[in-house]
C-alpha cells in the first residue's frame, strides 16, 4: 500500500539532496525541502553516533566533562560538528531508502513499527536505550511523551518486548479513546503531510485501505469496520476533514471510541510480520497555500487585486531579539531551548544576520530538531509566526 507514492517521495528527496553530488552533509539535508520526519531521522542518527564516540572517549579520559560550563560548550560544539557530518552519496542513498520506507510504515502502523524496530535485536531494553531509539520517531510525538511520563512516574529501568507492547497498546488506546472525531483526525496530520509531499497541499486524500490499517493498529475496530463498509460500495478516499466527519459519526453511534485488544499477542505480530515498502494506493492532490511553517513558504498571494505585501527593508531579523518581550523570552527559553541560555542567545545572535525567510525557516528547523521540539506545538507555532511576520508583516 502506498508503494508508488513512497517511491515518488524517495525520488524527490534524492533530487533535493544528492543531485549528482559525491557527498551530502547533515546541514545540507536539514536545509533541503524534504519531509521533517526524514530530517529528524538523519539528525538523530548522526547525533547518537557522536554521542557514542564521545562516551567511549570520556570513559578512557581522566578529565571531568560534567562541569556545567563544559557541558554547555560541549552542546554548542556538538551541534556544529553534527551539522558538518558528511555522508557519501552511496551510503546516503542506501540509508535514505530504508528511512523513507520505515517512516511510511510508521505513519500507517505506528505501534507495529515501533515494536519491531526497538526490539529487533534485543528482548529487553533499558529505558535509556529505549528513549534514545524513540528519538528517531518524530511523528505522533504523543506516543513518546506518554512513554517518557510513564517511565518517570513509575521509575521504570527496563522494558521487555512483551511488556512494552502491552504498555504501548494500552497507553495509545487511552489517549485516542478520549478524542472527538475532529481531534482524532488531527492525530493523522503527519500521515497526510508526508504523503502529500512534495506538493505542499491541504487537499491530499488518503485511501480507505491505508486508514483501515492505521485504525486496526490502534485496535479501533469500529472505525476500521466502517471504512471497510464504505469500500463495499466503491473505492473510498478521505481528506482530513472528511475523515473527521466519519470519525465523529462513528463516535456518536458508539458513544466514543472503544479500543479492542488484538486477537493475537502484540509481540507475536511483531515477530511474524515482515517489513516492506507499503503497497500502492492513489493520492489525489490539488495546489493550495499552506499556513506558515518551519519550511520554505512564499509570501501569501495577493487577493482582490491587491498588491503583494511589502517586505521591510534591511535585514528583517536584525531586531528580532529586541522585539521579544520578557514573557516571550522566558517562554521560548523554557519551551524551545530547555533553559539553555547560552544556546538561546547564540541562536538569537545568529538569526540577527538572516536576511530571507528561506534561510530563517531552515535555521528554525535545525533548532527544533536539535532541541527535540514538536513543530506543531503552540510555542513552536508562535515562534515561527513571529519570525515569518518579520519578513511578511501583517497588513
């Protein structure tokens, strides 16, 4: 399912990154117009590689690397070293194919994919190792947030494959069962955005077959059955708004979303199913403007014969830091930079020299990936909007 669309995404990413080059740096990957989930995967891969190398060095060293000032400087050094890590064209191309297919599988069947990837080699994982692996999965970030909260509250030190599968099914079920139809449809936003790439349209339609697999993965059989019923009459595809209406109808009929226990044990499914590129389905798209986000977006088109907005002269971000009030500074420092003041001020200083929305949006992307920030959170959106309005002031 979605095989041809996955191949299209893969070809487009290659065109936007390699383009006949012999190598590609992580900085170039993050600056490219490619899906956020793919950027995050490569950023995490390089970050964890550096972390392992530094850990091996520190274990042999007599120097103390735990001093607060050293830690702060080390983080800044790491971000520079990581961005300049270079993949050869051959290794990047091979890795990219694996990453795109993995992301596609994860977006359609998140629980099944996480179980299979995390416990591919080990039957038991420490929570530290598990949380490091979860950083690869940027979409559906609520799954990671629930896991982190559970580990901290229960002081969990390790997970067996069986226990994690049961926890994930139960926690995910509790989360989605409380949603309205519209809220549950919004959970699928990463799925819709990924498979509309590179068109950047809000009108993508996902086939019922793919959505059935998604809701079967979560154990919401009432929705899967409704979608299967629709397929009895004709091939069905759903925009996000159409899916929201269907979900609300199902919720109203059943008094909520009930989550069923899988017929077989979750861990058994992870062992017997085989990873493969999703099968092909049709996705129809029509060009439509997106709201500002942390990627390259042109100025809003003029309407009613009006002229396009005028961009302020000079460097729009030169006064960005001074335009933040105390409340915004404190909130961004806490929510987007995890109270790391040196990193916060370094980022603001760098932004002051940025003269285009294209470069600013790429730098924001780097910040969010480096600091593990959900780009759809309210604070992230507020930060993006404030930067965007420096280049394209509201009229």
